[in-house]
C-alpha cells in the first residue's frame, strides 16, 4: 500500500479497532479500575500503537513478507500497550490487565483479518 492509502485506512481501522477492543477492556480489566479509566484505556492504548502498526511498520517492512510484518506488528502492539498501561498505572496494573490487553489485541486482529 502507498502512504496515501495507509493514511486513508488509518481512521477506519482505528475506529474498528477501538470498537472491538474497548468493550473487551471495559469488561475485562481489573475491577478496581474505574469505568472511565477502562473506556479511556480502549481509546488511549490504541491511539498510541495504531499509527505505528498502520503507518510506520508497513513502510519499514515493505521488503518483507506479510507474515513477517504481522509477526512484528502483532507482537509490538500488545507489548507496547501493556508497557504503557504499566507506566501509567504502576502498582495498580495487574497480570489480569495485561492478559486482557493481549486478548483485546488478538480479537481486533482476528476481526480485522475477516473484515479486510
């Protein structure tokens, strides 16, 4: 895809991704996180990683296979989101939260593969 096509796809992909991941985070994150924090996590975490996955990595890995791109991108996103969550919430972040973040990323990846 060209950079122009990637930029065109960004808002559509972001909205679909948060539509999938936010409910998973809302219901899955540890109960001590407020409802507001759970919703914001769905918007914020994806906002931090999605541009890299959608705009940077496809161009950086243009000479590699799609499988290699997916391996890098779908490893980067949940690892980076778990790190961001831990940096933001420190001791309040639980292993359950990290598992839910990974599950949300897997779910959005699978839906994205079916839709696109």
